[in-house]
C-alpha cells in the first residue's frame, strides 16, 4: 500500500491516509434472518440449502474471473448478513480469492456482522479465518428505535457484540449507526453516540435513515422521517462530538481513529479499481462500471451455466470521470483539486462566503456545514 501525502484537517491536525495501489474485492452475501423495515439492499431470507448453493456459485464466479496479476489491497464481505456464512464457507471463499488473485500481505479483510449472529468462540474463529476488520450493524442503542427499524437485536445484544469482538481480539472494529429514525431527537441520538464512544470502536459510520420505496418503513403511515431541522442538528452534533472525541471525520458519513479509515471504502471514493462478486455486486476497472444481476436465481443459473452474471455496463468517458472525481472527492477530507472547478469562480466564491467550502493547499473541500448540503452543492458545481 502507498501513503497519500498527509492531509491537514480543518483544525490544523495532520493525518496520514493509506491508499491502495491495487484493487478492492467486494463479496456480496445476500442472506438475512429477517428483513429490516428500512432495508432496500439486495437480500433474501436465510435458507440453508440456498446459501450452500450460493457459496458454491460464488466460488465458481471468483475462479472464473481470476487474474493472478491483479494485486488486492482490501476484501469486503458485505450483505445481507455475511456473518451467516459458516467458518468453512468463509475459509473456502478466501482460499479461492487467494488462489485467483495476488493478495497484499497487509490486506484489509472486513466482514459485516449482525450483533445477534456471533458469540465469543465464533468471533475468535473469524480472526483465525483471516478476517481482520469487523463491521457491526448496531444502528442504535435505543430499544424503541431498534424496534422501529425492525432489527433482530436489542441494545443489550448490541453492546455485548462490541465487547465480544474486542475480547476475541479484533483490533479494528467498525460500528454502523442510523439517525433520523421517527421520533428520534438529539438527546436520544447523543446518548447512543456517547455509549458507543465508551465502547471504544476504531471506526464509526453514521447514516441518515432513508425511506426508500417498497420498504416496510415507507409503507407504514404511522412513521415519519425526522424533520430536516432535527437531521441538521444531529449531523452537526455528530461531527462536533466525534471530532472532539478524537475521531477524524474523513468522509461525509465516516469517522475513524488515526490510521483506521476504511481502506476498502477509500478506494471507492478515490476511483480505485474494484471487483464485485455475487448477486448485485458492482465492479470498476478504471474505464467501465458493471453490475451483476440482482436476482439471486438468475445469478446462480447464469454462473452455473458458465455465463457472465453481468447485467449492466457503463463506459466512463473523460467528462463522466471528471464528474465522478468531483462528487466522490467532495465527500472526503481530501476534497478535490481546484483545477477540476476551473471557470466556476462565481459559484466557488459564493460557496466560500457562505462557509460551505474551504481551501487547503491547491484543493477545495466541503466544510461540515457544506457537507449537510453536499447534494445541492455538487449539483451546482457539476
Ligand atoms: S441486516 Fe442489513 S441487509 Fe439484512 S435486512 Fe437488515 S438492513 Fe437489510
């Protein structure tokens, strides 16, 4: 891995960021015990037989798309609930990846886990299988909010899952949280954040709840999205609280202790190459983006018929690549090179006077206030 030149944050502190020179691998495990009320990810209900068949198919796809010359800096098991894989399945998938690609010896290997899906012995075995980063879907430490979200765990289980991961020996623990749950106020969110900090994870992702079409939460008339005002307060509080607690706000929704940013996700935001395996997984080779079919039966049939599972493909021309650099870069602490916004002095001056952007070196990035309005700002500058 190479190091990006140090970045000075808005407080004048200097941070170093590992950036990959190889590619990332994403492996989608689309099985869950129960569908969460807000979920619009590609997931189906857990079925033992179907999972076995799916893993066999996944192994076939990885082997079929092998490229021993490709260096891999991160592997990410996402879902779904990848912690539903048994030890043998995780080892088998990793062994196949290892045989098919060149794995960097410092490769970051993340597994997303549901708090209700592992105990101490299992967590220890995950480490033995070479998983060196665990990303736990905590979402909230408030039982009422967890019920609204339709999660299968409660606060007690959530806290235990972080303690278990630490006791097992995980040195890189990430926690996912969701804000903007109906009736949530700043007080309940701040309680969750404070308790999470006391458990000392190395990485925290905070996502605003979205009411996507066809989700249970969007069909329930009793539930409403928290107001824009509450969302803004929560966002600004989170930035302030977590940065004061020693976390680096390195991406719009992500915070890490020094050196613990997600290598895998940084690769997405810096337009690095990635290879996605499994149903609905996406890939990018530097020139084109492609996506596998999002129908699990279709995926299994295509791969076992020795056909490609790719359903969508888009070639990225120069103009599109520049747009991607802008909207992905503006999400991060590294911002973008000023050159990318050449000829947009009027907009830039207005955003600067409004306290929405700041300049550093020869670059531009969004301030915390700007990040709240990132979608609108990006539309203005594109
Ligand atoms: S655990 Fe994740 S993928 Fe599974 S249903 Fe819940 S939100 Fe969706």
